[in-house]
């Protein structure tokens, strides 16, 4: 059998393992000496603090510009109370409450008075009244059955009132020519009567101009033959105008009156009718002024001179 080296024996690998792992104890290292640290850091001579500098935005500052801000001591708020507030509840008598709840409520009802029973005379009167009323209704039904059926008035059903036979819808030879223009709306006037002051209301006033029969259709002349201020409703204008003409005369009222000199017609009425009331005179003067302003506006709008020295022509 060959000789086995002790160092190669695996069964002896752990022998004396603990002793070999333990190292000899060494003393701890000494603390570093910091006594001359300040001298080593401040090797040069002490320097004065800087007296100024440049901020990041480029502005220069100086120590003399720096002001000490006073210290402001703010009052500290009191800490919130953590205690539970004391609540005092009223004393409740439970027994008295139960006794009061057990009592029946009291209800005050109004006194009821029963009507007296009807007597025989009252019943007879009520029956006779009902019989008479029923008989009258029967009589009315009988009369309505025998009477002719009511028919509405045909004239009342017309949407357009019937025109006068002497008033023409179109111009024709031999017919008088009329023109109507509203002067003012309805007006009121204070008048003195035998019983005292009163207010009189007047319907709208209209100016009526009449020309004799024309040879041809078209705009009549500037000067009318008749002029009248009428205070009648619009539906009665034609009949009022016929009252100023001969009995057999025909009348045609012009629908378009742009070419009529209304200021001239109003002047005729204003200067030749002495019976005009003060408010009518005032209305005619205002109407004349408005017509003249409108004529002046038309003169400026419808005519012009194209070049200096040329004729005035219509636009």
C-alpha cells in the first residue's frame, strides 16, 4: 500500500480551521490631528468682505445701498381649543309629556243651525213659479218655430262697401278729377259752452282738390277749380266730394297725387275760408311747411348741373 501524504488527505482539510481563520488582534488606528486645519485653510492674509458686485441681470450693487430690514414679529394665532363645549339641555319631564300626549285633542266646531222645514205655502209658490217658467219656454219655442228664419243683411256681409254709382274707378272723358290728401289726424279742442268748458273731438282732416273734366287722361293743371277742407271719415269722402259738384257730374279720384301742388291747395283754403278754427289754421300751416320742405328736397334730389355752365337736368 502506497504512502499517503497528510496534506492531501481530504479528511484532514478542516483540521485546525478555526485557529487558522483567527487573525492576531491589532491596536486601533490613531485619530487624525485637526489642530492646524484652520491655519492650513487660511494661508493668506484676512481679506475684507466685498463692497459690491454684479447681479445675474447685470445690475451692479454696492454695500452702501443695502438696507437692513427691520424684523417684524407676527402674532402667533392661538391654538384651537380641543376641549368639548359644554351643552346644557333643558330638563324634560317624560311622564308629563306622555300624559299630555295621551289626552284627546279638543276641536271647536261652529254651531250648525238647521233651516226650518218648508211649509205648504212655500212649496206651492215654488211649484207654481217653476210651472210658469216652463210654460214661457214652451211659448218661446213655438214662436221661434213659426217665425221666419233670420238672415243676415247682405250689405253688412260685404267686405268692401258699395261705391257710389257716380264715383268712377277709372278716368273717362267728361268726369271731374279729384285728389285727396290727409292734412292731420284726429284732434281735440277746448270749447266754451253754456254749461262750461268742454272738449270737442274732431275726426282726421283731409284736403280735397277738384278739377273740371279733362280732355285727356293725365295730370290736371296746377290750379284746381275747387278746394275744400273736409272732416269726414275716409269712406264718406267720395259722397262729400259729389256734394260740391253738379247733380249729374261723374267723379274720378286720382290714386297717385305726386304731381299735385298741395301747398298751393292748402294756401287757397287758408286764405279764403274765414270760418276756420284756430287748430285748423295751425294744422294747415304745418302742412304747408312740410310740403314746401318736401318739394325743396325733391328739387335737390331729382335735378343737378353736370358741369359748370351747363343746363340743369334731371338725374
